[in-house]
């Protein structure tokens, strides 16, 4: 396999940065409300795990009811994105999403729509990425 084909395309990395910034700025509940159009987004304090998006599933489309944090978490679960780009060995989607989730945990008081029951899941995934 050609070395240029390893890792996600630069656009995926920039999209990961942009989506993380969007969630950090507006909060995940507001982003979910906009994404799901007129479906009211409710805080699910009982949620204890993420439902990561399977990017290879052709059934997932823009009309799906997908939470933003589940979408971002799906990026961490996607093993095809593990390798950094050859142009910048330090930048891969795992690093971008890991940094974003670390910021969300650090600033968790600002995001009451993220149930505290998800914090251990995020922390364990960050430790695993480390």
C-alpha cells in the first residue's frame, strides 16, 4: 500500500477539529438539536455508553438520528484512522478527538447535557489512547 493512503484524509482531520470546536462552543445538546432538525434533544442522564457510528455502514446518512458525541466517539473507534498522515506524523484523528474529549472532561461543568455516567467511559478511552 502506498504510504500516502495511510490514515484519514486531511479533510477528516480538519472536520474532526471543526466538529470538536463546534461542540465546545455551543454544547453537544445544541448541536444535536440542530442536526436532528425539529426533534427535541433531551438530556439522557441514564446514558452509560456511547453508540459509535459505524462509518462503513451504508445505512448511516444525514437523516439519521445520531448524537454528535456518538459521531465523534465513532472516530476514535474507527481503526482505519489510527495512522497519522505522512505529512505531519503527530497529527491523526485519534489525537484530535482525544484532545477534544479531554477538553470536554476538563470543562464538564459547562456541559450539563453530558451525563456524568459517561465521564468514566471517556476517561478510560483517553487512557487507552495514551
